[in-house]
């Protein structure tokens, strides 16, 4: 699987975890030069507190386009150290 935005590969992995239709990529698969820590947080009743990354590629900024659960609840432990995408980031097996 690949996550692509603004013609750059943000992450690539054969070991994604799918939860609620979203592919979560291992942190180790990220091209970290495109990621900026964000202060945004949201709460999911069964996964816990989500933290976000802004994505910056070729001078364009996609705020809070990636999210992760640094300390997920037990029910979502399989996505610890994994990142998912939205906001126009294309996730596919192309």
C-alpha cells in the first residue's frame, strides 16, 4: 500500500492494518521529511486519543492529514505506532 499526496509518497508498506476502512501504516514506513507535529487531538470512544501530523509537500500544507494513536485503548492495540491518512491523501496499492 502507498499513501500519496501532492505527487509524493508519504508512506509505503506491505504491512498495513485496516481498521474501520482505513489503512494504518507502520511509523517506520513514513517518509518523515513530509510530516510536522500538530497540536490537534481528538478522542475516539473505543480507540482513545488521536494525535495528528500536518503534511508538507513541495510548499503545500495539508493540515492534520495524518493521525495516530500513541497510546490506544486495549481494543485498538494493533494500531499502536501506526499512522492513517485522509484529507485528499490517496491510499492505494498502485
